[in-house]
C-alpha cells in the first residue's frame, strides 16, 4: 500500500515498500525466515522477555508495546542502528538484544545519562555504544552506513531546543544506506498546532514531523496506529495522564 500523506513543495511523495528475506540466529534465538511471521514474532518476544531488561522497562511495555515496535521497525540481526535521544536506554537495549553480536546500536544523547551508564554497568552489552553528541551533528565519526535510525518519543524535545532540525534530518538521511529506514514515534499534538505544544505538553503535530523528514529526502513508507488512543484529548502532557497518550508511528525509507 502506497502512502502519500504529506504534501511537500507542491507535490505528493509516494512511499516505497521494501520487502526482506533472510535467515538469522543470535544469542540462542531461533533462526526464522524473515517471511515466517510467527517465528519472527517469537524471536521478538524473546528479546522483550529478556531477564536483563529492567522492571521499569517491563512495566512500560503495556503502553510502549515493544513487540509491535520491533515489527514496525523491521529490526533484524546484524543491523547497524542509531538510536537518537536514547535517554536511559530502554529502546537501545531492546534493539541490541535483537541485532545480536553481529549488529551494533549507537545510543546517542546530547549529554551523559546516568540511567544508561547504570544499565550497561548492570548488564554489559558490547554491541551498545554510547555516543554523546549534539543533535545537529549526532552521527559518530567513521561508522559505516546505517540500516536503521530510531527517534522514540523524543523528537518533540528536540523541536523546542535551539536545534537546526533541517541540518539534523539531512545528516540522518546521509547516514543511512539506500533502502535504510528511519522510525519515529511521538506523542500526538492537536492538528495544526505545529511545535507549539512541544515544550509544555511534550507533544508534536504529526504533520510537521512528516513534512520535515520528507523535505530531507525521505519517503514515507508506512504509518501505524498500534499506539493510537482516540480518547486522548491531546491537551495534557503525557506524564499527567491516567491513560496512555495518543502516539503516531511513522517509518520512512531512504530511496
């Protein structure tokens, strides 16, 4: 299904649907064919159930839906992944469990995060590489082209900081290999609000996000409603809500 949701420079940009097929085996996991959906999902579930994930991570699973996230991001062993604004490392660790010893996850942040340091001290994972860098220049020097970039629940934070997002998004585009993906998930703001809710409500307008990445050269490949909550009035910060916030999920591809 082609996705033509956002209009940029007066024309609609079609999505590119990619197909994958491979055999994989890591860290004692089974070795499913990528087109064997049941086996792939079982492998993702093994990563989610890993005993090295923290109790806080597992409590958050009810609202973050990590299996669905891994499905949507099409994560697979051996991938080279950059996790932007990695924070305490929940997503980075989950990704690293799937990519295995032949893959690498660079966990980027603009400052040192004690929670990430503790996570890796408690359970060292050589395939997680912490990176401290500015958001305008987040790509570690000397790394090969990436398979996947993730920005999970943090683009709104970048939006209200003095960051040149055009520069950031172009660097992300350049860092990916052709056919590589960028997955962004964030808390939905009211349509037409732009970035006005980013600092106070920690939300961002989905349309703004889509258009900014299209302008960088990406194509929108897929969107998902697995984190959609239609009952969310979008007028509160997510951490003040008793129910999960409405969240959008977009997967872009570099042609």
